[in-house]
C-alpha cells in the first residue's frame, strides 16, 4: 500500500467504514474520528502496519501507542486486568478513558505497540464511527493522535490533512469536530488497586473519585518508577510559535486566545465554560498557528475539572 500518494478522504457512512476496514486489514493507515481527537489507526497485530504509524508521524520509537478495543472481552485477550479495572470499565467505557494494565505474555500485538514496556494502554472509544470500525475489524487498532509528532492534535479531518496528507492512506471524515476535543484521561491501575493518573483528560479527578478512592495527590506522569507515560516527557502540541500563558491582554505581535472575560482574537469559551474550552482548544491553536501574528498568547484558564487537562496541554504547547 503506497502511503506517499495523496490521502483519500472517505465519507464516514457504512460504505466508507467498510472501505476503511479493508484498508486497515491489508496493513494500511486510516485516520479516524473519536470522541477525543482524531486517531491514526493501523492493525495492532501487524509489525509492518505499526511501523508505518511511527514512520508517518515521525514518532520516536520509545513512545508506545494506545490500543483501541471494542470492549472488555477484547481487552482481556491483551492484558491481565487488575480487580480495580472492573469499576472503571463499568463507569467509563466506552468513553474517553485509557487504562494502562499489565500486558499478557500471549497478547497478539506487534512489540512496537508497547515500545517494550510490560504494560499496554487500552481504550474503548464511544464515537459511533470508531465503534462501527472496530466492529468491522477482527483485530485491535493501535491509534495515536493523527498528527505529525510534536504538532497540535487534530479535532477535524482538515487538521489531520494539515500534517499527514500524502503520508497516510485515508482519512474517515464524519464532517464534525471531535466532541471532547482533548485526549483521553490515562490511568495506570495497579494489582493492589492503587492507581495513578498518567495524563489528565476529559474524565476529571472529581469524576474518578466518585468510584476510585482519592489519591493523596495527583502524580501526573509519575509512577513509582519515575515518569511513566513516555509521551508526557517532551514538549508536545507545539503550534510552531512561542506561546505565552496567563495573558490578560495581547502584545502587538501576539495572537490572543481568550477565555471568559479575556476577549481574544478567538476565544476558548466566552462564557468561561471549561467543557467548551476543551472542545475548542486545538482548533484555536490551529487558527493561531496559521495567523499572521508571530506569537501566541493564551488567557488564564482555571485549574479545576477538565481545566487541569487544558492547562497540561497548554504548558506543553508553551514548553
Ligand atoms: O484520546 C486519545 O487517547 C487519543 C485517541 C486517538 O484515542 N490517542 C492519543 O494517543 O492521545 P497518543 O499516542 O497521542 O498518546 C498516547 C499516550 C502517550 O503519552 C504514550 O506515552 C502513552 O499514551 N502510553 C501508551 N502506552 C503506554 C503504556 N503502556 N504505559 C504508559 N503510557 C503509555
Ligand atoms: Mg498525541
């Protein structure tokens, strides 16, 4: 399958989903909408297909991929699930929550998916297109966000093509923006029932504390063995221009992304609504990146609820 040719845009109807499944089956790369961001999917049981994800994204080989599954039964074939995952799966699957669990020795996954880690990240997405695609595939799908490594994550088919056109076989376009707009929450669940939040996301700590006991303090990206989600290490989500945070107003050369009372050239949410802000975050960063201003400024966003995830991404964009 030649990925250097133009990328095909496929409408996300039944025929398009069948076509995407066919491309994936023979080892191709297809960008797919999810409720968080667009993912770049390939069959997770094929070393060649998975290698093409790393190549198309320019992703460092030490950064493992999330495996997307149709549900608990498929997850059980890939990982041993600590008891505490039961309640998390009941409450959060399908949805924007990824679980890092011990990898089964007999899991049929390309080794590059887990980048040599003894664990695997599993997610069961709720987006109807991704659900239909998983149902049409009799293999799990590895899918990182569908952007060149280090660039802003995509929440529309146009964002995907902005950095991956000609590098992937197809993009499934449902004509909509991804609803949550920010990547899934990642939790590591330990055998003793202990858990750590490796990446903040749409399922916030308040939501988790309704069914998991509170952690003494959130240790983002920090397991007992140090930094644990390798992708959380480096500067990420970079719009290609300097980013200044907590800006109350713009300087002359700056494109201002507003929030609440801080009016900007665009706004995350005029009403100060954090859910709306998350859903608009990457679209605003894409607009700012393509503006004629040489720098980007962003209004303060409160560190509550999904605001933690927004600020996490903004700090990386500014790093
Ligand atoms: O919402 C999402 O999670 C999106 C959609 C497409 O599902 N995917 C996504 O993938 O954000 P990506 O590759 O951009 O981020 C995956 C993160 C990386 O930080 C990676 O290091 C971490 O998950 N990760 C993957 N496997 C892991 C593992 N076994 N242990 C710890 N972290 C892992
Ligand atoms: Mg990413």
